[in-house]
C-alpha cells in the first residue's frame, strides 16, 4: 500500500468513528434534554467521509430517522465515502 491509500483508509476509519460518536452523543443529549449537536455539523461530518458512521448512527441509535434530509443524504454520503475509499485503495 502506498501513502495515499493509507491516508484515505485512515481518514475513512477516523471519520466513520467520529461521525458515529457524534450521532450517538446527539441521541443521548436529545433523550436527556441537553444541548444538541447542530444538524449542520452532523451532515458535514457525514459528507466528509463519515457517511458510514452516520448511517450506523441512524440505524443503531435510531436517531434522525424521521428527518427527510438525513434519510436522503446520509445513505448517499455513505455510498460516496465507500466509493472514495475503494477507488483510493484500488487506483491510488
């Protein structure tokens, strides 16, 4: 593996974990009635290689599943994130 491949896989893994943690934390805060993570932050992290983490957060935490902008955009971001990681791995 070359440096680009390692970097892309590392960013993919880190953003997936970070975005999942953000979704889980926001769900926890919603249940407890505390200060929430802005939706723009959640969607931005999902867009920048965190789509898989966002999708996992939506499914496992049952969070943002009734918000149409999340239901539409997060699966698209997940596919794009995986596509970028696979392309970097195969062609990088």
